[in-house]
C-alpha cells in the first residue's frame, strides 16, 4: 500500500486526484459545522454531549449530533440503494429490464435511487426536526418574537437538510469523477475517520488519564497519567488497542482470501492461442460483497434508533424501537447478525453470478475439470460461492459484534463500541482505494512503455 501511494504521488494526474479528494474531505468536514437555521445554539451544545446517536452520527462525521445541514449524510442514499436493488428482483419489471441494459440502465437506476434518496431525506429530516423540538420542549427552534413553531418552520428545516443531503451526494459524485475511489464510500470513510480522535480521547480519559484528587481534573502532563490511573484500567486500555490491531490484521487477511477454481480449455489450439491461461483458475473471494453488508445492516438499524432518540422518554414507541433495533439489546443484536448474513448472501450472488460465469466459460471453450459445462457448472460454482459466503459472512459478523460484546463486558466508552464496524469499513474502503491506485499506476506505466 505504501509503495502504491508513493508511486501515485509521483504521478501528476493521480496526485491531482488525491489532492482533489483531500480538498473534498475538507469541504465535507466544514459542512458538518454549519448548523440548521432556526436552531438554538444552547440545545446544540447539549446534543454534542450526548452519545445516543451512535453509528448514524459516525457515518455523518459528527454532523448529526451538531444538527448540521448535512446531518443525514449519505444514509438516505444507502437506504434508497437497498430498496432499489431489492425491487430489481422482478418486483418492478422496468427496474429488472434496466438492470440488464448495461451502462444506460445503470444510469437510469442511479437517477431513481437519487430521487428516492432525496424523498427519504425529506421525510427523515421532517421527523428529526419535530422530534428535536418535542424532546427539548420547543427549545430547539429559535423563532423570532418567541412565536410557537408552525408546520412551515418544520418544512423549511426539512428542505434545508434535504438540500444538505443533495450537496453531500453531489460532492461524492465529484470525488468519483475528479478524485479517486468511490465517492460515496470515501465520504463514509471520511466521516468515520474524523470520529477516531474523539474515540481515542474517550479511551484515554477513561483508562489512562486519571483524575488528580488534588484538583479533581484530568492530568495534563504525561508523567502524571499513570500515577493516578488504576493498573487494571491500563490493562483494559492495552487490551482494547490489541484487539483493534488484531481486527485490522484479520480484515486485511480476509479481504484478500480467495477460493481458486481450476480452469482448463477444451482444445489444444485454443490453449496454444491463450498461452499462459492453460492452467488458469477462477478466483472467488471469501467475502465478495466487501463492507456493503455491514454498512447496510448498520444503516437500517440506525434509522429507527435515530428516530427513537428524538422521542420523549415516556413514549412507548421509543421503548419498542430500542428493544427491536438497538444492537445492545438481545432482539436488536440478533436482528443485526441476521441482516449482515442476509446482505452478505444477497450481494455475493449479485457480484459473482454463477449463471454468467458458466455462460462465459462455455463461450471461451473452457471448463472446470470433472464438471460438465452449462447447468452443472452453474450449480458447482453456486455451491462453492455458498460455502465461501458462509465463511465470509461469519467473519463479518464476528468483526462487527466483537466490540459490542467487549463493551458489555468491560464498560468501554459508548463512543468506542462501534469500533469494529468502523474499522471494517475504513480498512475495506482503504484497501479497495489502494488497489485502484496500484491498478492505475501500473496501467500508466505500461502505457508509457508502449509509447
């Protein structure tokens, strides 16, 4: 990865793309500090001190707890993507037809997804505005002359936040076109990475930086930290760091793990023509869907939890939302695991289509040893994909729930309990990014050789 980054910085075009991406990150971070109009700064300070918003706030880069104009981030787009992709499975015939039309069809589906995302953003923003106002007894809306907020005020706030979501999606498109990597994934990664310093700060304050009994304040000097810290707390801190490192190593290993299916060619003439491919193989990743299942599962669960955080404590709906969708509860925890498994299998068979693989092998005059071409090859690939996906989805679940279990057992700060999911997304996106950089670097190197 470091070698690919060094080579990219030496290349003028890639260097411009990297700088543009970093500039887009700065714009995204600045937007997280722009508050929604008609909001009371005193209430926003109270929101920043709460940790109930969890993973949804991490995805937005802290914009949600600041009630920024981009508080929704790309979450509506993720939800809309799930809905549109599910509707492609012959539920809406026109969507199914578009999915088979190549680039033109993908463009149409992308447009529908964006319109659906903006619609969802407006609904979520309206619910959030009303929920904030009810939760804080009308203190959120700073209306001139102490007037009571009307429907127009709430709709105005919802429109501003929807525009913020649209601006975030536009920024993601600019990263895809002029920067490097997938824009949406890069925005998500930027939001999560920006929250890491706060997590580290919370860990240090809880386990390392002890309270000085003389001043009743946190020690500012490094030499005084351990003096007032409990040895057991320090060991827990070290254990957390070790677990995070092990998670990163496991993610890198599993993201690169593949199951290779041997491929042979039907006749010698074809094999001679494709010299070098005579003993080729078909690699199938253990986790072909990447971090998408965890992102989708977390986003679906964070949506009702976000709504619940805006409801009054005595509201029975709030209690049921936390019971069914909070993964710190038994039901929510089980639902979280099931969603990761479901999305893993769903996207694995979308990314690696056994039917298309069998068809392509038949057209190339190649086959899998001991397996007949056609339907038998399709069933064989489906069986291997099913087994590898079981391993890949199990690995995703373990990485996602390990910090949750660790939080329950060690009383780790709530801001750190999303560390497993966050690391999974950041490492996965970073690896895909560096693979893309390496590919572009090599392609330009070969292009220069030809010239």
